C-alpha cells in the first residue's frame, strides 16, 4: 500500500510494504539542508530514515557515529499548523528518543521550519533544528 500526501508542497509517503533492516541504512557524508537531504535521498535511494522503534534507533546510532557533523538529519518534521512532529514516511511518532528540551510543546514556529536530527555521538538522542542547517543524513535504500 502506498499513500502519498502533500503538506507545504512536500510529499509524504507511506511505504507499508518496505521492510527495514540495518543494511538498508546509508550515511551520506555530504552537508545539506534538511530539504536538500530529503531530495537527495528520494532521487538516489528511497527516503530519509524514519525511526519507529528502539531497534531502528540502535541501527541509526551505529550509522550516525561515522558522521562528519555533530548531528545527522532524520526524516522527522514539525508542523506548526497542527503543532506536532511526524515522520516523512507518513507516520506519527509512537516511539521517541528526544533529548531534554526538544520535541516538546512550545516548538519555535519562526519562519524557518523545525526538523529532526539525531546526535552523532554521546547520548544520540533526537534534537529539533532549523531546516536550513547543513548536516550529514541517513537515507533508506532498497538494495543491500
């Protein structure tokens, strides 16, 4: 089943048939904005990674450690209109791993949208960052 929605001219898809495994994650050591990272992943692989479980979080942590930036983009985005965080896969957040003071109520709704990244080292929790920062990012790929 493939579901596609458009919010703020960005498409969100739900790939219910796609099974994620550690070999499907690829770190791109190129510094791009969140939108640039999303475009890169969709044009060259599948999408930015969505973290739906602690198991996937552990895979992401392993990959993120090799980043050349302090944070690594995830497929996580905030909407001020609905005041919530969601995954680009189209799913809402059930599992979360927010660093203290991030991803909670009172998100900055300035003209620059907030997007989610994981700390590359340390506790490797999720943080809310302006989408125009440039970071490494993790894509999902079909091939192993």
